[in-house]
C-alpha cells in the first residue's frame, strides 16, 4: 500500500510541478474578455504582453522592459512567489525520487527513505502554498482592477479576465498540496 501511495504522490507531484512551471513561463495570466467584434486576442503575462490577430493568426509579443524595472506590484509579487514555488517543487520532486521504495538508493535503510518522502511532502506543501498565494494574488488583483473601473464608470474598450496560465498555476499548486497531504499524512 505504501509503494502505491508513493508512486501516486510522485505522479501527482510531477504533473503539478510541470503545471507550475508552465504557468510561470507562459504569458496568458490575463486575457481580454470582450464579446464584441474584436479582431485580436490580447494576453498579459508575468514576462510579456502578446496580441494575436484572429484573422490571420499572426502573434506579436512585447517584452517588459527589464526584470529590474518598475512593474506593478501584482507582477513582482506573483513572479517571486511562482519562481519560489517552482524551485521548491523541483527540490521536493528530486527528494521524493530518492525516497521512493522502488529506487535502490539507500535500500538498506528504509527509515531514511521514509523521512525523505516526508521531507519532500513538507517542501511540496510550502511550495504549493506559495504558488497558490501567487496565483490567487494575481487573480484577486485582476478582479479588483476591473471592479474599480466599473465602479467609477470607466470603460477602456477592453476588460480582462483570468487567463489559462492563472488557472494552470492554481491547478498545479492544488496538485502539489494534495501530493503533500498524501506524503505527510497518509504515508505513515
């Protein structure tokens, strides 16, 4: 039962870590949500802003000036939290691989392998909380920005909703949290 639980947690942690990495690297955290006759699809991300022409499929992207330039707080905080979550999830995944029963590393000392799995679960838990905080921070800020414009009767011609990168970050963080619970609570 323990080996099956470890492999399940490993598979979930691997998939969730990939989701977190994809969410951090992609640039559709905010998408335009107009239902009018728009001819372009706009995406804003943590690193750049892209516009895709819907008629011919041409995509152009504008990189943000510099990582060290002045950016909105939501971008800086989300970048920091997501990169930290990615690093922690990667570290936890490497620790978990070495702690799996099916790996011959430290085969003669099962107590150490069990502690490695537990440690990987704790690291995954911390990473998942940081990733979920970053994703939710960005999503709430998008919502507040939109609500402020609506409450002041300001219409800029386009409004933004959560993009698939934001949802991918939330899904990856949730998956890491479930894998953490499996490794810390259910393995013993």
